[in-house]
C-alpha cells in the first residue's frame, strides 16, 4: 500500500504475441506513457506473486498476476471532515460527511473516506464493512483487524445489522405513515440510475414520518434490504423525493458539487450484536440535516 491506496492487480494472459510482462503492459498502456512503464520496472515498482520484483526481461508466463501502483493525479481536498465516533482494536466507526465517497473510485482516490482514514490513523488494513453513497452522510463501520474481520462481515451478509436513516422531504397529505414500500429494483453497471421493474420484490423499506415543519417532513427510514439507491428510489416513487437529490425523481445535468445543498439523507444509526463480546452494540450519528435545521430558524423581521 502506498499513501493509503492499494496496488492495482493485473492478470496476465496465459499466452499471446508478447514475450515479457513488460511487452504486455506496453501493449495495454504504452500509448499513454511507455517510458514511465519501463521506469517502473527498473525501479522495482511492479511485482508478482509473493512480492517478487519484475524486470524488463521477466517472461510473460512467469506470473499469472502482477501488481503495480497507479500514478495518482493531484486531487483538490474536499471541504468536509470525518468525525470518529468509536475506535478499538477491531472496528472503527465514523461519521462520513456528504460528498466524500466511502472507497476510491473514478476521480476520487485519495479523497475517499477509506484512504483518508488509512493515512490519518496509519491503518493500512482498514476495510469498510458496508458503503454509503458519496452524497449520503452518516454512520460508517470499518474493520481494523484482519483476524476478526470475517465475524463482522457475516453480520452484514446475513442481514443481522439494523440500519436507521433519516431524510428530509416534502410532506404529502395524501400519504399515510408508517408504510412499507416493496418492489423490484435493478441497476446495471452501464446505467447511472436504479429502476423499478415488474417482478418479485427484492427491495423493502419501512417509512415513518417523525415530524413536520414548514411543509417539510423528517422521515425515519428502515431498510430491510440494501439495494443501490433504494431509499432515494422509494421516497421518489411516493412523490416525496429527498431534498437536493440530483438523480431522483429527475436526473439533473452534471454540475459541480454545491456544498451548501447536500442531499438530505443521513445514516442516523447502526445496531448489531457484537460477534466478539455478544453485547448489543449501537452507534448514532452526531450530524444534523441542514434543511431541517434551516426550517426551524425564525423568520427574519421585516424592516420598516
């Protein structure tokens, strides 16, 4: 790992017109930076199984997988901060802010919760146990210990973790709460949005209206499943899309992040039986959704 970022793994072909691993990498990426690729081999920055350093003459068939470090572009630091809620020898729990992705991807590598925390806390083995959308804030759980990681992963795999979300959205007099939204959702890797389609339901959320204020509602969302964008889709399907959602119900044109208008969705809390201690364990976000706070502010007095 370098600067909190894992090396990239590349599978080499079993055969082909390339004599060496270098030849294959030049075939794949030589049009971008051929001299840079050769320099990486010379500096020992490309390795095979067991960390064996490769050189320019390493035969193609010598390794099935090789690892190398990407040249990371400069990233402007996002004006948001992580808040540590809990840390011990096995887990780390943080409040993730809006706009910060959970893991590296796309244009956000170092500016992700995972890489920031690895570097800040010097925890190279840190791995997230679940994910929050980049635009969603709130409680995020990480594993800090590879020896106990599997026990926590099982909790998520078997849905033994209770999650509670909070959202700010318009109030509709035509809807009754609490209510269950259940449908079938699909999302392809090539399409940005999740869609509701006919078929056996695979997504379920319980929705509760906790409070009302100036035409807005503070909703408590309890997902039974964890489909991509599930909460955002379920709210929009009722005609009460979450405030400042750039995807649902209408996909907006790509625009720079507006840090004054974050998506009004918060992972408020998480609860589970700790697999190591057997105790009931829970963590709550200390963040507040800005539009709910703004709706509580008194109206400014009129001049004159």
